[in-house]
């Protein structure tokens, strides 16, 4: 229960539990008096309760979810490091690194020895196209010690490496994260997205997508994501296979897949309309 509600209910409670005057002492023909609810205590309690209800409903819009809460706290205390850090994390999760970077900077500037804040700043740098600065911040975070998130630090390094175009380094960092027990498949999708969005490397992006999916083979959302990535990379036949896998799992879960099936039909018609390659342009092996 919110503190305003607790405090403002006290007068109401006191007013309601107060024993009314002894009716036996009242004259047989009582004089004309105001209605009982005109009692000043009751009126005051009613006003306080109304005010309290308004305050509670208004406050619920702030505390309804963590995003609203941290943005509200940050607006009220712009120099509070934890608020800046959490706002930066939220914006990074929403894929808004350009907005996140200033909050991450403020947090790291306030607490330079805080590993988590360094990590958030490093990812913000990475996702705004500054992977060298990002990697430096992430390595410092790892050096300071991320405790249970130490493995995630190496995922962030893999993400930075992939933005730089270093696929093998990204693989090595993911392997290091595995050694530390960080096996969250969704984290590997971050690396796959970096390969696609920054390095423009479809092969690497699909590789990391498949790596993530190998850990949760029946994850319908991830299968659908892989299908979309294959389609975006021009690998339509492979995309159709993954869409079919998705449809099979989704149907068993009772999900309406009619929209996906229409998209699959369109993709098939596109493939059917694609003319075969010119035979004369194909390289053929000479007869032995």
C-alpha cells in the first residue's frame, strides 16, 4: 500500500470508529440538525480519502512498471548514478543506443569503479558505431569484476568484435562466456544482430543465429527470427524451411499462423518466378 494512502486513511479511520453521541440522552423531540454526514470529521475524512485516491491512481502511472519508475527517478534526480544506469540499460534493450549513451556516460562518470556501469557504457559505444571505445570500456568492466555477469561481459566483447568485423574473435569470446557458465541463447542473438546491422555479414549473422537456436531447438520465436534473417539475406529457400518449422510448432501451441502462411505463399511464388540461371554462364568441369 502506498505511504500516502496509509497516512491519509488514519483520519478517516478515526472518524468512522468514533462512537456517536449517546442517543438515549437525546430529547424526545430533537431539534432540526444537519444530516449526519455534515459532521465536520466525516466531511474531512471524505475529502482526504478522495485526495488519497487521486494521489494513488496518479502514482500508479509512475510505478506501474520499472521503465516508468526509473525514468521518473532520473527526471527527479538527474545526477543519481543508479537512475542514469538503469535508464541506459532500458534504452539499450529497446535498441536506442543513441539515447542511452549520455545516461551511461553520466553513470560511469559518477562511479568509475562500477563494473556494470562501465559495461553499459561499452555497449552504448559499440552500438553507436564506436566499437574500439566500447571494447575498451567492456574490458575494464571485466577487469573490475562483473560477478555473475562476467560471462555476459564476454558476450558484449563478442558484440564489439563483430561490429569491428572480427568474426573469429567473436566466436572466441562466446566460447569464453560458455566456460564461465553464461549460456543464454538470447545473448548470442545480440552478436548475430551486430553482424547483420554493422558488419553487413549475413553468413556470420546466420551462423550465430543457428548457434543460439541449437541451444533451444524448439523455440518458435527464435526460429521465426532465423527465417526472417535468412529471407533478408536473400536465402529464400532456407527461409521457407525455417518458416515451415515455425508454423508446425506454432500450430501445436494453438497460435494463428495464417499471416505467416500467406507470406510463405508469396515467397514461394517469388521463387517460382525466378528464372533459372543461364546455362551458358555456368562453369562446367571438362570431361575426364
